[in-house]
């Protein structure tokens, strides 16, 4: 009798653990009971779909074609605050897209830093963007730009790493700098990043369990925001985007969790090993960093820019992680890429 009770308890416990560790199936767009498809999409060679949005001047008449890679918990419906006059003056065409699992793009369970570059290349080819294009990656979206610099440098006309993502497990960046920067993060964020790197299969459980504080980076933590960031967020909340609910509609695991898993995995390369794709002087790579950024440590990106002197490093005094949300700063970023 006692043996039967013990077995029953163990079976129930095993069942509970299994359910806790296993993420729910994604709510894929366009399938029965899934979210509707409301945006144009292209089909990739592996059968997945990527949703996109075009903006700016007509693609066929554009002088500059820029693919914008959104950051964490965002989508193709993000806006770059650039005046219509500047867009028309420079002849800019923008192509925004939902990265895998975000918005209306299909999930990619085996996504990696490397796969990001080839998603971008295939998107460009399906839409006949041309042999070369610019890429701008914001925050976590910047690891896609690093990927492009590594795997498809021949396709780039220029690139921007905007308040770019950093991994605390890069091997060629000063370990002392990485360690000191890591310690500045809130403890729950540090634990979440550790889980994403060392035991990614446990990340879903870690971010959904109620026993310990997991990650305020998803729920929002004002400790990670500078004074200017808080002012910007207050303005954004006065006019919230109508597309916010679509960002995570396929499930947090398919977008946010997999984003962290891919970014904090072991990369095939280190950013400091990248080679200049514009040795002939046509094209440039820019990195923009706010001095008050508490999400992305200034010291790490400053170190990378010194190791790669061909990257044009722009340090913006008094600004935090959301520096591109101000029109003048965003236009400065575009002008530096296309004009200077």
C-alpha cells in the first residue's frame, strides 16, 4: 500500500515537473485558433514565413534601402522618428520585419545568431531589394547586425549597431570588463541571463515559476532606465502603439525567451574578430551608445569599438537606452550612415 502511494506521488511529481518545463505550443498565425494574418509575408526556403512592413519612398525609386531590425519585445510596427522631409530628401526606403516568433512571423525553434543573417538576406532577395542594403539593429536586434557583418558582409552597404546587445560570455572581450558590467545588473536579470546561457531548456520554467524573482527585464524595471529614458517612456505611454498586443501574440517563449537563448548562446565568432567589410572606403559601420544606458553597459561597447577602429563610435552624453526615440538623435544616426 505504501509503495503504491509513493509511486503515485512520484508519478504526479514527474508529471508536474514535465508540464512546468515544457513551453506551451505556439499560437502560430494563420492556423485554426491562431492569430489572423494582417500583414504581407514572404515564405523562406525552410518553409517559415516572415512578416514585413515597408515605409519611406517607393522601393523602386529609393537611393538608400535600409532594413531595420527591431529589439527585444518589439516588432516591425516600431517607428523611427524621422521627418518626412529628410526621408524624401535622401530618398530612403525602410523595410521593417518581425523577427522569428515576434508579431506575425513564424517561430523558429532552432534560431541562432547565424540564422538571423540568412533570414535578412532571404527577405531582401524575395523583395528584390538589390545586391546591397543597409542594416540598422536596435538593442537585442543588433546581434542580427553582428551576424550580417560576419556571414553576409558582401551584401551590406552600411550598418548601424544602435545601443547594441552585449553577451557576457563573449570570449575575446576583456573578462574583467564583462564581469564588472555584469555585476551592475539587477540580481534577477543576472540569474535570467545565466539560465539562458547555461541551461536554456530551463528558461521557460524560470520565467514562469513563482518561487523566486525571475526577470524584471520582461515585466519592466525602472532601475534599468535612465532619467531620459523615463521621460521618453512617459511620452510614449501618452500615445501607446495600437500594435503592442501583437508583439507577443504567439507566446512569450517563441519571441522573448528564444531571443535570449539565441543571444546568450555560444557564438561561432566573437565581435572583436570581425573584419572590416568596407576596406575600399565605400560604406561604413557605426555604433551608437548612450552614456547613461543601464541596459547595455557602455564599457563593453567602448572596448569593442577600440578593438575594431573601423567602427565609427558615437557616444551620446546624457542619454540612455532609448536615445533613438528622439527625432533629432534618430536623424543624426541616419545622416551619419548615409551622408557623412
